[in-house]
C-alpha cells in the first residue's frame, strides 16, 4: 500500500469515530485479540516490527464491544507518533491537520492562533520543555532566552509544572527551534500528550540527603517513563540521539516483565502503540514540603526517612487531578489518596505498576473521563490497590505517618548547605519579559548560574557565591525582581494560566486579568480593615481545565463565560484541601459585591490564625451566601497608617501618569519607589 493510499484509509477510519472493536479494553492480554483492524504501512524503517503489539498483562476481561475516541485511532495509525505529522511539517501551510495536532503534543507542542486578531487565523505553536525537578542548566537557559527573541514573542513563561513555555513559534521554524533545544541538552519530549508529563520535585537546591534523594528519584521516574521508540529525535534532529547514559536501575526496571507489565518486542515496552488514555502527572517531595501540590497528581511520591534523615522508602498517593468540564457533575477535581508504602529500591517498579494499571484500564472511549482519578473513583482504592499489586508483584505496606504539609515558596536568599547561596525570585504569572528578562539573562550569563523553575511559576538562581549577593541583589532590584518582603503578600502565592489570547480553550482572561484582580482584592482588604501582611491563596484560570490548580485555592476564579467566573472557596494555604464551587457566573465588575462581605466576616468571626479557606469551610456556603445576599456595604475607615505622600497636585499628577503606564495607582507606585529605595539602602549596609 502506498503512502497516499494509507492517507486515504486513515482519513476514512477517522471519519468513523464510533468504530466498534472486538475485545478492546484498553490494552489487554495476549490471550485475547485486542484489535480487529490494524494498518501496517509506514514510511519509517520500523515496518519490520510486528503489526500488532500485545500486552502480557492481567486480569483479562470478557470480550466486549467498545468504541474508542478519535485520538486513540490516530495514535494507533501513527507509527509511534510519526505519521502524518512528518508529512504535515513539510507543507507550505502555516498550520497542520487534526491528526498532526494530536501527535505534535507528544513532541511537546500545541498549535495555537491569536484570538485577539479579527479576520483570518494567525497560526503559531507553543513549545513546552520537559525539566524534571525544574532543573535548567546555564546553557539551556541562555538558549531559551535567545529562542524567545529570535522565534517567539520575546517572552518566556514559567509553568506550574516547572517548565518553560515558548509562545509564537511559526511552523516553518519548529525544526530549528526544537533542534537548538535538543543540542543544548534540553527536551520537549512528553511535555504534552497522553504519557507521563514533567515530574515535579522541590526546586530548592539544598545539600540535604532527603532533598537530593527526592530530586534523583524524580529524574529516575522521568527517565523510566520517557518514550523509547525514537520518534522525537527522528522528527527534529534526523534520528541523532542526544541522551545521556541512563542509570542501570532505570534500564532494569523498564525492561523487567516478570509481572506482565511490558509489550514484548515493542519499540515502546511500557506505552505500546496506544500510549496512555490521557496525560499522567507525577510529583516527588520530602516530608512537610508541599511546594509541588502533591495531592493534585496522578501519583504523589513522598520520601520517608529514618531518625538520621537517611531515606528508607516512599509513601505513594494516587488519583489526583484538576481538570473538569463546566455543568457536567460527572467530571470533577480530585485529591490523591494513600496507596501504600514501598522500600526505596522498589519505587520504579511500583510507579510502573500504577502506570500500567491505568494504561490497561483507563477509559479510551471518552477523553473527559480518561484520567486515572476516574478509574479510582469508579473502582475504589481497595480494588485499584489489588490490581496494582498484581503488576508490582507484592503487597503494599501501610503508608508511614508523616508531619503536616506546608507550602514552601523558597523566595529570597537561602543557604544551600554547601557554602553557596540560592535566591528565589517571584515572577508574576511566570511571565519573563522586558527589563526583567534582560537583567536575568545578564546575571545568569555573567555569573554562570544554573537555575531551577518552581511549581509556583517562580525561578531560583543556584550556586551563588556569598561575594556575589550584593551586586546580584542590586541588579535584580533595578529590574523589579524584589525580595519577597517588598512584594504584595497576595501576589506571592497567586497563580494564573496564560488563557487569552493564545489558548484555544480559554473562555475569559487569566494571566492578563490577574494583576488588576489582585489590586482589587487588596483594596477590599483595606476597606474591611485587614492588615497588609495578611493574604489568601488566589488562583485564576480562563477555563475549567485547571492548569493553575484553582481548585486548591482559598479563592479560586475559574472562567465560565466572557468576563465571568465561577468562584471556588475552601482550599488551604498548605494545599491539602479541595475547594468547592461557591458561586457561578459572577461578572468581573461584580466581584467586590461578593468579596467584601466574605472578607469582612472573616476578619471579625475567624478563630485564631484561621485561614480564609478554613474559615469558609467551617462557616458553610449557606451562611456565606446569606452574607453576600444581605450585604449593605462597609463604611470605609482611613488606614491606620495613612501617610500623606503628595505635597502638591503637580507631583501627584506626574506620578499618576507614570503609574498608569504600569497599570498601577499613584499611591501604589509611590509606595513601591519608597520600598525600593529602602531596600537599596539596606542592601548597601553590612555587605
């Protein structure tokens, strides 16, 4: 069969989205025929591989007929994520077809267009890197900085999964950009698509056994679950491999098939031809450190140490996930729950067993329900544990007792424990551009600094000598990268997704809207008498997919219409409680009508040190709604420290003009100038 006839066959298959297939139950045992139709004509040299790869896995379900989603058929016919993307990239068109759009995700990219533009669509591509633990070498950072200017929109964006996003890359430049990332020892492989995504771990470069062990484990898990069929390097660097040697324990765990986890003789021993039903997320951390939002992941891995701090094993948590669909109650955000404890030498086998359980049993007919959280919700944790144990080959021990989780941002200056320092920098909504981008590059390049990206969209400069602290601090402050005590506390924990104009799923604003939203929340705080030092965790997304994890926020805004949000309440500062929907369809101009009564009563009725999220849960939504419905307003009282900043109207007008350019009030800009001046004076002392 020729390539053209293959394309015709493929197109015909894709039109029939409700194909009935004999015995398809995920990726079943070799004892039953999994598929009744399979096309085995590819242009790549892998055509000698068996046309049907079978799993050797248990248990076997009775034969049933079940439909598969269109994406499942695209994956099956893709020659391991190659076709038709390889052909689409060669066309003159600025965009790619539907099948290629699904496949390029596995390569770490999404097709987008600028929704602010009217008329024809202006297509471009977003690239997302894959950086286990958020680690970025000096060389890779400088490469990404260059690529943003040469091929992107002159900004870099830090994501909530410790990666970069590069927006605005044209199709004709994709191979050049991908190649340069790969040659800088970076990767975008698996940053998107139906496979394991970037593995999170605490970004802090502490010279401590537990932190280093957690980071090493995250890197090993990432390596274990990296695709093996070579499609990524075939596409972007003509088959040349740029992979460092893998630890032998990773290779051994991947190849082990003693409990029927693998596809024998397959180019993808863990993933097979179909990969996973949907994206899969994993986070590794140490006790108390919940900088990674551990309970929002498909698998949460927590290091367990002995009294001397020596790692002994891991607690495993399963079934977390944020995505949902508006007005479909059968879709929901969910927290991970305890699965069990494994000794440290077994972690790769246990993780692999969990992934295979999802691979074999996760739904492939409806992508809204394909995440592992729905499998666990359907089965219950006991049945899920029992099936995982079959692939693991032994019983899980009960989870070990751990101390309470805390959110750690690692902003500001810290001792690494090896004689060096690290500096955590707050980056609003993770967007690096303008003077900030220029200054960061100068500092990173001049001092040859490696960096770490955090799950809270911030950046850490690592391995800084103490003699460099003063000049680096001064340079960063000039670019607006202030020490955390000079940043509004509401901003320190806030997050937003990119949303409009480039995300095709966005219903309303998030990243572009959050600066004004935070200013308005701060104004409400002042109006009801809350102190400047007080804060709530605010997260904003432009749609219900939850990329900025709004369902864990104390105050979550989820886009549900033009200039309209659902309001979610009840998360906690340490990210261990799930928020719930409080109100729907709240227009952006009506937010104060909701927030004023809530914050007013929180100030007056809370218990000692009670967070806003905990207060909301304790009072109950019925009482909160009653306050909102009956709110008559609060009489504004002057702040306790109401300093008069402007002696004359002319000075005020000049400051006000400057402030408007920065989307601030004159008062805010004046306070910021004063804080920066005080900071500069303090930095000049004692160094």
